[in-house]
C-alpha cells in the first residue's frame, strides 16, 4: 500500500478542509477522518510539502489513503467535470449535478453525477478496487461507471490530485450501459422492425420519406438496422405491444454503435431528415436513372 501526505482533514464543524485552508499548527482544530485523531497543520513552510500530521506522530497508511479519497471526491464536486464512457471511449463533460456518497439503496457510489439528464458513477480507487459484488449491483442499476486509479502514487498538493483525476491514463470503464441500450435496440428492430428488401443498393420505399433511398441513408438512420446484405429493418413504425420507451427511440445509431444525448440526437436528426434526406433522394434518383 502507498502512504501519502495527509492533505485533507475534518474541522470541528465536521466540514472537510484542505491543508492550505486552515491556520498552522494545532490551531487548525482538525481531526483525521479515518481514525478521529487530532491533527497538526504543517502549512507554514516554503520548502517542505504542506500537510497534516497526527499530534501523536502516528500517521498510518490508512489515514493518508482516506484523506486522498476525500480530496479526490471534493475536487470532482467542486469542478463538476466528470469523465464518462461513450462509445467505448472516455470523454469529459460538465455535469448538471454532482453528489458525493449518494445512497442508491444497495450501493453508494463515490461520485454520482447527472450529465444532460443521464446518470453516471465515478469510483475512486485508492486502496480497494471494485469487486464482483459491487460490479453486479452497478449493472443492476444500469448506470455507466468509470474507475479512476490513484493507488500507488504520491501526491504533494491539490493540483497533483486534480491532474491525476483529469488524466485518462488513470481511468478505465467499469460498465457502459450504452452497450445494453444498443443491444436492446438491435433486437427490437430485428424482431419487430419492418422488413425492407435491398434492391439495386437501396430501399424502394422509405417508410418516412416515402421515396427510394440508398442503403447508406438507412444505415445512418436512428430507425435503421441492417439485417444482412438482402434486407434492412426499419423501426419508424413499431407495434403497440412494445412499451412506449422501446418504440420511441431517436438517439441510437446501430451502424457505429452510438448512443447520443438528446441535444445531439435533435441536431443529428434535423440534418438527417433535412438536407441529408434531400440529398439521399436525389442520389437515389440519379442512380436509378442509369
């Protein structure tokens, strides 16, 4: 296990405080979050690293790891910038809301963030990685989750921790719920979507445009799913036996396994069924003219 400087403590009011936010020495009035012991602030020097130390001199590994864990979560909540999994990659987004240690019943994620109305989890690894039991619970909640690994590293300041939290090299995707959404959408379209024969590289009548279009337009469509080289499946109109949330899906493109946020989907569909649709119909007409 890695021993770190204790950069975070708890004051008498029960608030988490950073080493440079308190008076020097015992006047800081701070305590260790892990063991409850009295701390002394050593933040008056210009050469040595500013840090807390136990008044008894017993600075354990567990105490420093707990302090690092708290500081990492506080930084994410302060900046409201979270890393989330998207199409197999990790991307950074400004969160609508960030909550620390939010109880979801059977699981308490380190960071629970809402990005454009969608929930995400962030776990901070300092000493204990996510085990199989917790992973199963994350999957049951169907919330995408990444893990940021801060273990085995020494941090001398808040800036050091912040840099590590923003480094994709320290991150891995634990669970990406988009993969489930994509698979469900594909199964629905293949089982219930209108079966359209591919003729001369296109579909004779697109259910939405009521025109002949080339297959590239269908494959790029949120309603389209290619069954094989002979047939496309269209989900523009799905049977009422399906639940509304399964019928009305406008944000998944199966061709490149992409799940869009609502604002992205609106922009995409406005162009796809706007100028792209006009272009597709024209290109289809030209292709059939020869």
